[in-house]
């Protein structure tokens, strides 16, 4: 499923209408009818359904929603928030059809509209679309506040009014919908933390846009179960342990043995063929007690922290994950940088390893083998020396610019993790729940990534599949026996097997 900007969505509509011959009136009819069907799932014939319309395509969709519902016997009121001369084109056509069906449109008058809003069982927001810019002006701002405080169910058409399609540095307020029915393709803001809360639960309604109306070069899409099904490598009956990769995890310290243990267990559950853990001697017994299948590389240490006074032997491995629980000391940092300079194989850098890169990101550009960084927003802000708010407000552009500049694969973790390759292509994960918002989830993801990178699939596919598996494991566990409160990272490791079974 492609993810689009407003500009890209306008271009798709233009191609459908001008090159494919689909009239805008038809597209608007399709959108309105599809959303009316969704509204009906929450409405009875006794409910008052209030449809708030503005100008533009969203308002036109609203007129179709209202006509469709009214014609089927539902109680509908339409309030138009703009002057008559603002309704033009296809939206004007559908306004006239609505009136010709014998229905009345109420003009905006503040006292009566606010009364209608407070009485409505369902409020359909068809006021503003994807072209919104800047702060909302009267009367929209006042109406948005009233709707957000009303007792009725709020359903947004395509995008909640006030929410930008991408980002808006002057963002103020928006409809906080219970449900949003997105027309054909989600917009970037659907996955941006600053705006995601306004969508409520969202889903796609199709209006019949041609498949080849999508412009070439569109580089953002979601990664879902069908993608996993078609890309997850099948295991040969003749396979042996060497067929599925030799992985090395480097990290751990006397004060943080748990994180690298979780990474190791997750890698084992995710299909790594042979696994070695490189860590300090004091941590080995703790890991060995929980991961009998691993072997160990004892690393030189001082007071339980990895030091740099040893040669790095990595010739026997196919991929490495480094940084988990290893600390941020200078000597440990030097060790990480030395490994990145020497390793001619894929390296996954997570946790403390990311801090070791600060101020020395140029070394990433010199690597000839794949480098995978897995920061959460705080770590990304640290690498870029900017605020976390900057990352949260603009994750797609931040991730793309970083990945392209430093030629890395970037896994920007969050409620909707974004995977970006060195060419700027992006995939958004749609699985997962708040149960993952706990310490250890990132350590588990690093282990899954290590195992997946070792399988016969591209790095991009391996990363997208890894994020899907982490989130889906959490989803299945919450559905079956856990809550988002009690779910912990080690539960998620044990749930990985259930995800694999869904793709047998």
C-alpha cells in the first residue's frame, strides 16, 4: 500500500481523470458511497447524523455521504461552513444533486451549529482535506473545538480536518476522530507521531483508481502480511546449520547482561544457523544459562566493560550485531569503530553502538558492506544533534536524508517503524501495540534482524520482515493471553514462533 504526499495524491487523481478518463464526479460519488457504507455500521435509523462540509473534494464527498444515507432513510443534517460561492466544480455538482433529492443544507450560523453538534449521535467531518496549510481560521477552528468536545462518534472523511497530509510547522488544532476512512492511499501524516492520534482507528476505502495511475518512483509503502508471505525464504529439506548463516553478537557488560541475552535468544528464535556471542567473561555464565545453543567469544575487559586492546577475529561470520548493553566508554567506543572499519560484512549497530558513532558518522560512508542502524527517536536526535521533536515531526524526510547521505540502512523505530535503504526507498511497519513500549524491545528486534539478514533475501526485505515479526508477535500475544501492560520483551521472543507458523 503506497503512502503519499498531498502533491502525489493530486497527481494520481489527475492521471485518473485526464489520462484514464475517470471523471471527478464519478470518483467523488465512489468515495462518498464507500464512506456512507462505513457510517452505516455505527448508525441506526433513530440516530442524528450531522455532516459538516467545507469546499473542495472533501466537501463534495460529504454531500454524497449525506445523500446516500438520507436516501436510505437515515436522519441526516448537512451544515455548510463556507459561502455558496466557495463550492465549485465537482463538489458543486454533488451539492445540487443533494438539494434536488429534496434535502436541505443549513448554512453556518454559530449558535445553531454548536447545538446541532452537541445533539448529533454521529458527526461526519468533511470540512477540510489534504490541502490544509497553516492554522485553522474561523469558523473552522471553533467548529473543530466544538466537535472534539461533543459526545457523538466522530468519523473523518479521508483525513481529519486540520491535519496536514505531511507536516505543518504552524499546526494548531484538528478534529480528533474516532474513525478515519482514508481514500485509496494513506498520507504521510497517518504515520507521523505528531498527527497519528487525530486519525483514531483508520482504514482504506477504494474508489477505483487505476493501478497504473501511481506515478513512477513512488518510494514509500507499508509492509504487511502479504509482503511477508511472498518474501520470507522457504527452508530447504536438505538445509543444515551452515545454510542459515553464522551470526556474531558483540556487546554486554557486567552491569547489563540482560540486553545481549535477549538479542541472542531472539536471533535463535528467528532462525540463525550458528550464533556466537562476543562479550566479557563475567557475562558468559548468565547468557549460557538461558541460551544453550550459543557459543562464546571472550573479549578483553576492564571492570566488566569491553576494551580495545585486542585483535578482532570476524572471518568466521556472515553478519554482526554490535552495541547492545556494551556501555559508552571511550575504550569500548574505539572497539566499535575499529570493527566497523575492518568488517567487510553486514553490521547492525544498535543501542550503545549508536552513541559510539556520534561525531564520526563520516566513517559510515567509507564502508563497502551494508551498515544497518536501528535508532529510536532519542538516539536519532543524538546522532543528528537535534531535538527529539524534530524527529517526531518529520520522520520520513529525516530518515531518508540520513540514509542517503551516509549510505546506510536505517530502521527508525517507533509505533510505525520506518525502514529506509541507502537509495531513499521506505517501508513502514503496521504491526505492533503499546506493549512494545518497554525496555528490551529494541534488543529483541536486533536479534531478529541479525537472523533475517543472514537468510537469502535482500537487506531491505530482511529489515521489513524483522519489524513485522516483532510487532506481530506482540499483537498475537495481546490477542491470546497478555495485555499491553504486562507484556515484556522476553514474552515477545517466545511469541516469534507463532508468527512463523502463520506463514507455513
